[in-house]
DNA sequence: GCGATCAGCT
DNA sequence: CACAGCTGATCGC
C-alpha cells in the first residue's frame, strides 16, 4: 500500500511488513507455505486458521494484531532512510471469521484499508464495530480509504444477514420432505448455518475439511460429516449447480439454496421464461434506483428471495456491504480520498463517482472510469450451455457431479496432482485433529 | 519431480 | 454483473 513500507493483501517483494485482512483466496494470491518476505500481521483468529490453509508456513513470521488496540511498528522511511513509526489498529470487518479492517497512522498520514467488510446498520456487533472505528478516527482526518467496493452500485440492495438467515430457515421449513443443500465457501457464512442449526434444532452436514474449520472456530456441536444425521448439507459453492440439483433429485427430493449478495444467475440451463423474468427484475431494479435510491426492505419479507429454478432458491445473504451501507460508512469516515480495492468488474466505477460529495475535501465527483477486462473468448450468449458435461447421461453424470457430497473426498479416479493435493489436505486434517493446539 | 502459474469452469 | 475457489495443464527449476 505504501511503497517500500507496508503491503496489505499483496505478497510481492519490496515491503518491510505485510498485512493480511482475511483468509479468502483472492486476498492470499502470492502467499504460500514457503513465503518468507517479512513479518505478516493478521488478527488472532486469522492466525489460528492460517496453518490450516498454509500447513508448512513459518509461523514465527506471524504477528497478531489484537482488535481495537494500536500497535506501533518501527520501520525505515523509504523516502528519508531514517527510522519512522507506523501505528496500526485492526477493527472487526464483519466479513468472515478473522476478517479485519486496518487503520494506519504514519508519515504518510492516516489510511483506512477496509478489506472486505459488511457494515450493517443494526445488531450489537455492528454497533460495537461502529463505535470502535469512530473512536479511533475521532481526533484525526482519514486521508485515504481503500474501500471494499464489491457492491458499490445503487442496484445492490439486500437486507441484514439476520433477516436473510430467517428467509433461509423459512424456505427449509416450507420443504419438510426435502433434503437441502446450501452453497458456501471455505470460510464465511458460519452464522447463517448456526442460525439454521439452532432454530431447527438440527445438525448441518459439512465436508471434512470444513468440519475441521468449524472446530477451529469453536463450533463443536452444530456440525457433522455424517449424512444420515441431517437433511441439511452445506456444500462447496463451486459444486453447486443446476446439474448437481437435478442429479440429486434423481435420488431424493432436494432443493438448493444459494446465499449471496449477487443474484445467482450463472449455470442455469436454457429457459427463456426464466431469463425473461430475470431481465425484468434487473430492469426493474435499475429503474427503481434511477435517481432515488430504493431502501433496503425493513419488513424482512421474502421480497428478494428468488426461486431461480425448480430446485434452486437464491437468498440475499451477503458478507459484503450493500450500497446503502457503503454510503453510510463513507458518511461516517468522511475520508479525503477514496479508492476501490475490487476492480474485477468489467465495468468498474470509481467509488468517488458516487461518494465524492461525501468526502472530507468535498471534491467534485470524478468521471466514470471504465476498466475493460480482456477475455480470451467472446461472451457466451445467455442460455447457451456448454456441452462438455453431457447432461443427458445421468449415470455418467452421477459419477462426475451428482454425488459430490459423498464421493468427492473419497478419492477415485483423479490425476496425480489432484491426488497429491488431496493427500496434503488429508495431512492437514490429521495435524489439526487437536484444534486447541494450533497457535 | 516439484511448486508456481494460468486457463477454464462452477 | 461475477461474491470465492477448485481443477488440470503447462512451464521452469
């Protein structure tokens, strides 16, 4: 972030200290078990989970940032060459377990790197985070905010996670005879699963590595790897598709629930009515947010639950801030400058375009900045499906996709590289059989 | 033979 | 539009 001094979620050479906001893969590109470019600072919980993702990492490089307190680092000024002090505070980002924002003070001024964050208006936890941040910046202007701009567009509106979690419960309750699969990642959405588990008084199935993570996080009673104990299973998001659901439904009635701030559109088979309805929905959103921002729904009704497919529901459970939440955050921090840290979109718009008028220096809104992503292939028309999986052959299909839940981790016919990766994964599990020992 | 990186896909 | 991440192929050591 500051050249020659500190890096946040970037792992190339040239900094004196490195910071990791959270353990999602898009923030650890370049990190590996053999990485050794300098001390690595992260939250206590991230440190606890770290060894699971990077088994042979030199743990003596890891420095823990306790949340809410200033840490002083003595570094060498890249400009003058003399000693310079950098202060840093980690603040709960409410994104996934261990995720923090980082507030820096030093010769470069005052910088706030949000990492990925959710800024909900309500909940005790949200209020604590808000108070902590306000307290930390009350005496000093923030010069630059590096902002999680994932949903930095007025069309992104969704309710609190509390409300979305109840929507998921409602869907499950309304399908008493169905199995349920929920798409999740290697980290995140634990509160959603805990809510389901507690309200419905059932365990949630997770895959073996995910159970280890749950144990590291201190959840020992709500999860299981035994499919016979529950009808609700959390499965890797990458294995969640219409094909998966159709395959499962040849065996048992099953619905899929995709919790996401993004409308879950991809991987649907061609269905003109469906795409028409999706198109209508997007147009409606755009129109309703043209000029006047539509507020998130306070009533908590299933307004944004979408039935996308015979077996699939999309629920607006997001670990990133909605547009209105980002706006609220910028209003509170009032930085002099604002930079987006997520630029993967094909149509990236500088957050300053929306929030320039809220920033400290009251600069004019900047012009739209489009960043075009090069793609090797042209865009595939909506509804055009790939044929490589041969969706007509259900027997073959079941081997390949349908029974991911059961066979995915039991080996089978895999390449050497994959087998090795799985063995390494297995080794990790063994190492972590006593979660209390880590860190 | 291994890790790092990339393309492709979910 | 593209949240985060797996997989297989290839490349360089």
